[in-house]
């Protein structure tokens, strides 16, 4: 497994070793010992989630605040997405900065997004299956969000070939200046 810090050093790009031949491929998609070593501390995952979305669906930017802050280990098993993490820690010198990249069934890349960061993705393929592990359970009372197209963030979303398709909640998300954030 190769681990590379992104422009947000706490957010890590994880590239599992993939062994392929004419029959297909094999990869170890998760190994607790190797993951803990990569992030530098023990991480306990409590929930696995799976979503399927059509081209142009944009989910995010979401996070959960303490005491239910979530870290997420995300990957795509079918299709392709542009995945984004945003630093939501007001005390961080990188508050409001983002990192992003393509996750796909073809590249097998994963992204570790620790607590304190918002997360979202845009589907670039006809459909995408998105899987993620979380370090805390879903807690609606702790939900936070920030608007995906906030100019203060300046996220450069790629063209999916259609206008972004948002949930009502995501369309109404606050701008960074008024969003709930971590201290």
C-alpha cells in the first residue's frame, strides 16, 4: 500500500497494491494494522456505508461535529467520482482549503478524511458505487455542511457533462463564513 499526503497533510491518498492478470485482479481493500501504521495512530471504524449515484450527482460537503465527529475512509467500486475534502477546523492554518482527486473502480484509490474535514463528491461516470467506513455513527443532531460552490472555498469541480444534481439540503447548505465548524 502506498500512502501519500494531499495538499491537506492529514488527508491521505491510499493506493492499495493491486495484483492483476488475465483472470482479473486481487487487492486487500483494508487492513487495520497497515491503516493504523499509515495514519500514525489506532483508528476504530464503526459503520460501513454504500451509495449509488448517477452522473452529475454531487453529494456534500458534509461533516459531523463533536462529540460525533467522523473520520471517513472512502473508495469507489464501480464508476468514477471527483472526491473532495475541506478543512473545517477554524484553528487550522488551512481552514477552508480543499484537496481533491479522482477515485474510481479502475484506479482503486482511497482517501482518508479524518475528523475535522468536510467531504463531498461529484459523479463523473454514468453511475458510481461509493463505499466508505466511518469512525462514528451517523448522528443527525451533529450534522454540518458547507456549500459545494462557495467562492471562499474555490473548489474546482470538473465537468461531469451535466449540471450538478443536488439534494435540497445540499443546495441550501451555508457558506463557509456562517457554517458550523470545528474549533
